[in-house]
C-alpha cells in the first residue's frame, strides 16, 4: 500500500517530431529534452533546445506528468508546436517512465 504522502509522476521526453517549414533554431527531428524527478530538465551533452520551443511546451508538461482520465484531451493529444509560424516545429510529448515520490521530495 502506498504511503499516505506519496504520489506518482511520469518522466517525460519532448522530441522534435518534424519541422514543416524552414529551420532557423538549429534543432532537427529527433532532438529532445527530458523532464524527470518532477522538475529536472536535461538536454543531451553537446545539444541545445530552443527557448521559444521550450516556452511553448512547458505549460503542457505538468498535466502530462500526472494520471489523466481517458477522455481528457491531454491524455490523447501528444503534440505541441513552436510559436514561430515560418518554422512550424512540431514536438511530441511522451511518457518514458513512472516514479513514486513523496511530498517532502519535491517543492
């Protein structure tokens, strides 16, 4: 039985799925960052992630970390777009792991 002050969150990976316009930010399909341990962002060594693409996807991450009702649009819609209309960079949000945390482990 889980501890009364524990809860589960999913670790996420946000991957550049495709670029339908002209790429100016230096990202390519397959580039990614990960979110783990509730709030830790990591980018592979030697890589970067565009701050505008990151800003577009950030508000979608906390709900995707949590259990969602089957009918919730956040459970089925896994794509987000960068706000640059000429670039049309599309990112895919995936759950890559699940971890149990306690309230005293997070802020």
